């Protein structure tokens, strides 16, 4: 039976719901709507409201395009109209008292995604005694343009504002502000890394989880290539005044034209973090080496199989692999090592593993080796039967959230994914949030890694010979 629950916050009273021992409050603003006078500005304070604000539905989603083509059949999209996009959602046990807190930041290449995707429901974490929070943040041109006269990395600043909000207000929900774990997947993992790079944000974080997240920020010139190209397409200057005169819808249409035919390793530039003395003073992959925040980090064995269809992989010829190797300055012996480590793999599959390791697995491994603070590494290896995805990018989410019955999870994993694997993986994440120990030894010289497959084991990190020969980006 669902009942209602009201809560008084500094900005006003919110009314959420209670169901089966879990209180849920959705769509609570942590910053003002970033449109009108607030567009392309740092997040602004919320204006207090009168009366009771209903908190039973998710807030509006950030402007974005849905996934297109085959990937759009695997990754769902949710669109909720409105300007009040900077909102947080809270799931809390009804008896929570100084409970550990988990702040979830969704992925989507910095230009897609929302906390409203049903897969990201926090009920399982709340039932495990954790106060779970998810957020929306600005995406694409609204959140990651490099413009004269505007702060950089606005989406990251949104996440920092949300973290401040959680730290200041989570006690009202029964959470402990001194025990906040930040967690993100893909671009969300990159935002987690970005938060840890900012000293003020890092001070609020007890632990962090990065799933398949990019760790490197770029120079403003390189990160700004996407903005410069969009400005050229639109015939405007790459500055705040000019971009603020273009509607979000028109910016999205320009981005659609710009990104047509692009891929993770070629084509139109994507949105990236820009190093900035005020917002992001150093690339996360450098900062994370020297900080003492406990970290759980990992990747999936076959990340690339979400990005490239089987047909696209079949079209990768030895000549194309050679050209990619030369463009990315990959040594010939590295490719030879990959062929040894992946016996029977096609040329396209070798190309895909190179892409996986260059973008994700290589940087996280170098980080784990360089850190003296506790770092726990995992590899998700269970092979999905859907479209020969194997252990593709984002597949682990249904297991981490223990929501294999969710439609979004089944698009990637199918209807018969192992429930016991989800229970074990979810339990490991819960343990890390509560204690800092996920249940296996920290990464060190022995490179011990938790392998989540049909059989779960702790083993030395697999297939490192080729990866060790790859250049850093």
C-alpha cells in the first residue's frame, strides 16, 4: 500500500510517497532552471516555494536527442518536458538514521540520459539500508560547450551543486552527510572523476565508484572543437551571447547534422571535459593518482560491442585496422599481442578491443597501478546472448541495480540473465558504500581483480600484455 510522506527542506515542503518500507521523493530542485537569464551560467540558487511541492514524479529532462539506429533499440530514452531540469530524486529507508548515502550520476556521452530511466530506480539500494540519490544535469551544448564569456564544464558544475545539496540536506532524509559515495557509469563515471578533481567537491566524498568511465580531460582548444564546429554550422560566434540566442531545439538539430556518421574513434568530435583553472584545474587521471579517496573502478570485457554492430565489425579490414593503428600511434607489436590474447578474434574484434582499452580499460589500469590509496578493480565479463553483445558497455547496470526484470536491462541482457550474479554484484556495491570494502582485495602489484561472470572469482587482471603497449591518449 502506497502512502504519502511530507518533509520540510530549506526551500519548502515536499510531499513524496512511501511504499514497502521505502520513502521516495522525486523531482526536487537543487538549482534553478538553467534557461532564460541563467542559460550558460553556473548553477543558480533555488527560489523557495510556498505551500507543498509534489515530489512524486521525475522532473523535466535535459534537452537531448534520442539514441538513433541500432543503439537506440538497446538504450531507451525518456523525455519529460519543462525547464526545471536540475533536480534530485531520493529513495530512503523509512527507518533511516545517519545511513550511508549513494549519489548516482547517469551516463550518455555527456549529451544523453536522465535519472528518470526506470533502470536507475534506487529501491534495491534503499532496502539495503542506503539513502540513494539520483540527479539530472545539463547535457550537450547546454552543459559542455566551450564558449567565450561562459564557465566551462557547466554539467560538471551542476553535479557539484547537486553534491553540495546532498551534503547539506540529506540528513533530513535520514542520510549521513559524512558518508557520501558518488557513483557514475560511462560519462557519469567521468563526472565522478571530475568531482574528485575539484578540491571543494572531493572534501564531501567518502568513497567513489566509476563504472566504464573516461578519466581524461582535454585542453580547451581540443574540448572546444565540437563547439567551434557547431558555431560554424550555425553561422555564429562561439560565445555565450550568440549561443544564448539560439534555442535548445536548434542547437540539438545542429548537433544532429554535425554528428551524422560519427563513431567513438572518428567522425565528428564529441563533448569532453575542458581543463580550466576555476572549474577543473587538472585532468582527473592525474589528480586521482594522488588523492586518498577509496575507489571502486572497472570496465566490461567487450565494451565496444555496444558501439559497433556486428556488421560494422565485419567491415573492418586489415587495411582499416592498419590505418587506425597508424593514426593512434599503436605499435605493431601491441596488435600482435592482442591477437595472441584473443585467439580466433576477427580483425574487427581486435579493433574493438583496442578501442575498449584505449578509451577505458587502459586509463583505469594505469590509474589503479599508480594509486597508493585503496583501489578495488573489477571486470564484468558475463556474455549477453542479445545480438552477440557479449559483455558490452552498460550491460552491468541491470546487475548493479539488481533490476534484471526491468525492460531496459532486458534489452541488453535478455530475459534469462543470472539473478544470482546480480545479487552478488549488487551486494558488493552495497558493501563498498557501507564499509569501503566490496569483498575482494585491493588492487596492487599482484593486480587482483574481481571477475563477474557466470562464475565469480578474484584473479590477476587478464590480458594485460597488449594493453601495456598502448600509448596514453
